C-alpha cells in the first residue's frame, strides 16, 4: 500500500467536484489543436549506417501544438542522434492524443511493423493522471506495455521520457497543478522502481521545469514561448525541441543505452 497516495486520495476526494468544474471550464476555453503532421521521416548523413527510431505514446509524442514532427520532439531527437553518431536516422511516430498507457498498449503497439530498431522512446502518464488512474493500476499497465514491446523487440533499449510538466502549465488552476502534479509524482516513483529491475528499460525521471531549461540551454526566451499560440496549455515548437535535446543528452550520457543502440 502506498500510504502517501492514500493520504493524497483522502485529501483530494472532497475536492473532486471542484476539480471536475475547473477541468471542464479549462477544456471549454482551450483550443483543440491537431496532432503534428508527417509521422515518419529520415535524416541522411552520407553514412553506411542507419539507426532506426520509433516514438510511442500520448499527446506529447503525437506532437499536439507543433505543425510537423520534423520540427518537434522526434525530429529534434533524430537530428541530434544523426549528428552525434554521424549516421543516417530513420524514424516513425506511433502516438495518439488522449491515449492512456493501456490504450497505447492495446491500440498502438500491435500496429508497429518495423524491425531492426535501435531505439524505442515512450511517453505516457498525462492522460492517466487526469483520469486519476491509481499508481498501482498505472504501473501494471506500463508493465504490460513493456511486455508487449519485448515480444516484438527483444533487446532494443526502451527509454521512457519525463512525466509531462503539469505544474508548468499556466492554464491550470493551483488545485489542478497540485492534484495532477502529485499523481504524476506517484507514477514517476513507481516507474523509477520498476526500471531498476528491468534489463534494457530506462526512465528519464528529472522534472521538466522551463526556467531550468532556460538556464541549462542558455535560452533567451520568455516562459510564454514554451506554449503554442499563446494558449498556455499545449507545448510549443521550442518546448518540444528543448525536450528532444534533453532526452538526447540523457541517452548519450548513459553507456548502457548507447551500447545497446549500436
């Protein structure tokens, strides 16, 4: 039993009607943006070697808020890998806005046709948090997701990206930030414990904080530039590109991931 989660549930249960009202109001006032275009691509580096990458997940991987995947998370990650390895990169996205970890497992993974992959990147958690899926149920769904991937890909590194930055989203009320942020923290703790005992599965557990990004990447950018169209909800091209670079750095700083990729 996760007692911190139990205490959090006891504290927030009386607030559920307020959370529901606030969430409904935000949803009504937030523009619905399409998923990014161009779910596959390649980078040619005049190399005999081609690294193959897929990304899997929910709206963060679906690129909601950016016009094309080429200029979003996966495109940035692919460019960084191509430059680092002086290698061609072939990439494809399997993602759907609104999908939970279980839906990703059931409805996306069966569609993966690629073989000979070098890297699998997964982004899930946000939609489960908004559905208040318990950490125990969520991590069990993630375990099944990993198991299904391992049926198709025996040894390739599987990298889970950071939990979405709920507490950084201006459109959210303090109550939503607190409740959903705590929920994602519980998920993160479960995933940290899980990957410790799994071969070839990794998790970038650092929290996304845009002020930290600005310092680390020496960005002269206002915080509003991390959100598309000024809607204060969806990630912008800048946010996706810095996120992609950050995951690239996580990958190349981990020798186990690098050794499995090549």
